[in-house]
C-alpha cells in the first residue's frame, strides 16, 4: 500500500512538473489573479483614495480653520494691545492732569493762606497801632491833667472857666449863658469844682 502511495505521489509530482499541464495551470492562475485584481483592487484603491482625499480635505479644512483662528487671535491680541496702550496713554494723561490740577490747587491754597496771613498781620498791626494810640492818648491826657494841675493857679482857672463859658454861650444860646453866670459866681468861691465839671 505504501508502494502505491509512493507511485501516486510521483505521478502527481511528475504531472505538476510537466510543462504542458503546468502551463495551463499557470495561465489559469494568472487569469484568476488578474480577474481578482480587476474586481477587488480598484474598489479597494478607490476607497483608499477616497479616505485619503477625505483626510486631506479634513486636514486642509482644519488647517484653514486653525489659520483663521490664529488670525482672529492675532487680531484680538493687536486690538487688546491697542486698547492697553490707549488705556495707559489715558491714565498717563489723567495722572498728568491731576498733578497739574493738584499743583494749581496747592498754589492757590498757598496764595490764599499768604493773603490771609498778610491780612491777619495787617489787622494785628492796625490793632496794635490803635491800642498804642489809645495808650499814648491816655498817657497824654494824664500828663496834661497833671501838668494843668501843677501849673494852674486860681486866676488861670477862673480865666479858663470864663472862656469856656463864653464858648458854650455861643453854642448853646442865652439859657446856657445865664446858667453859667450863676455858676461863675460859685466858681469864684470854689475854682477846683468848676475845672472838674
């Protein structure tokens, strides 16, 4: 049995190696491969090409969107930078204006204080001058009274009283003159009393 198997195998090998039968098999194999390639490979290549094209289109769209987003971000950054520069510029201008206003206000306050101090000093000086004049006037009156007391004699007192009465008579009329005449007689007796009135 093994012998037959060996003989059968040799026949198969020989028939496979036979050029005539082998050529037919090879042609059939090539035809089968070409048919399979024509049937399945174009669809596979088309699907693969479609997938690659979709991926390329998606990548192009993604890149385009990314570039648009980048451009928008750059625009926003530029706008934010301009706004920040504008805010800084306005803040500097406001600070400068506030400094100038504060300086002007300080100068005005100093000027007002200086005027108030000068006015106060002037008022104090005038008050001191008035007070000194009053003191001097009182002292002059006291000195004059003391000088008059020491220099007036009884005849001088009578003469001064008569002149005084004459002046009053001119100013006040006859009633005053009559009263003065009666007082004059009393004054001759008591000259110190007339001077005191």
